[in-house]
């Protein structure tokens, strides 16, 4: 069923695993993510950035595709459609209106008071519709669509205040993670993660899931991380297969012959992450 993230993440935090957010970019990504979830009996969050939403024909199109595929696949696992890095109240409102079951309001680049004000407004609207809300503090490194920046750690007291004053359902404190591949080993702020997890009691979200070693994934989960976002890794694994197929068969032009294998690669990558995150069999 199509659900918000709220119950999914509460359960994950209580039972010590993380639900994966896998970003979609097109039909094949959406198919692969839903197939991987059903096959492994994992709850799953389909991440949709504003850019990906636009590319796919708008938020309503994304919702229609997800719903139709879930019907076709007879999906039994919990699925959330989540706006990734929503940059404004208006963007979140658009997603909610289109039928998203979850939104992230990323007002972390605004001064703290403004972040609180924008996030509160989003929560107020979202909760009327049974939609869950994730908010961010600090800055994730690297680039993602229109969001870019250098790493700034979230402040623990600000995290507590944001949670108390807004009523969000999940918190993404930036603690050294990066969008896109890491240059060298990631250096995550586990001490801060523990402090923020204990202080707020919130399910924490780890952005920049691509390239984080298993030991760091496990440590993050043990410190209260209940959601891990992955995008780039699926893009890399699918692009690799497309290159291989077209290189091996330079005369191939049927999209099914290269996008089909790309879909399989995404599915395998997602299943690997679900195993790592411990969400297999938890649906
Ligand atoms: O919001 C999406 C994620 O943070 C994706 O990060 O592309 O490094 O896996 P990634
Ligand atoms: Zn992110």
C-alpha cells in the first residue's frame, strides 16, 4: 500500500534497521525499485527530486506511474512517494496536491528562524493530508539538482528546537555526508549523530548513501538512523550497463535492449542496499 513514512520509520528505529530511499528518474528506475522491494519484502521510499519530477512529466505523472505499477505488480509492501529536497513551501504543497505521501522541506540554507517558520507551515499542511515531513539542518556536501554546498554540521540544540517547534516526522542532520561519490572515505560525525538521536528521539535520515562503507551504515543505524537515501549508486550501475550493451552491440537501437538490462542493474543495486540496511523481510 501507498503510505507515509511515519509508521515505516518508527518501526525501523524501534527494530534497528533503516528503510532505503531510492530516487527515481524514469519508468525503469520506478519499476526496479518497486520490484526490489516486493521481492525482498522490504518497505521502501521512492525519492523524487523536483528535477526528476519535472523530467518525468510532473509530480502527478510520477504518482500515476507508481500507483499503476503497484497495481500491476500487486505490491504488498509499504511504499512512500517522497519529495526529495523540497526547496520551498510551494514545492511541497504541489507534491502533496499531486498525491505524494511524504515530503522533505529543505530550508536548511535559510537562517534558523526561517527554517523553523517554513518547516512549520509545511508540517501544518502535510499533516492535514496524512503526509509525513522530513526536515534538514546543516548542509550535505556535493551537488544534487539545484541544491549544492560545502559540508556544514547540524547543531544539536537547533535540531532539538526544530523538532519541538515544528512537529516533523523525520530529521536529516547533515553530519559530513556528501551527495554523489565520496573523495576518499566518508568521515561521518557519529558523536554528533548519537547526541542528536538521543536528544530529539527522532528517526534520523542519512543523505548521500552512495559509497558509505557497510561499517558506517551499521554504526549510523545503531545511533538512530532509520532512513538512508541512495541515488547516485543506481545511476552509476545503470549507466555502466547501458555503456556495455551499446559498446558490445553498436547497431542496437531498441531501447528495451539497453534499458531492460539497466533496470536489472538498478534492481540488483537496490536489493544489495536493502540487505545492507537490514530492511529485508520487514514489510
Ligand atoms: O537525497 C538524496 C540522497 O541524499 C542521494 O545521495 O546520490 O549520494 O546517493 P547519493
Ligand atoms: Zn539528499
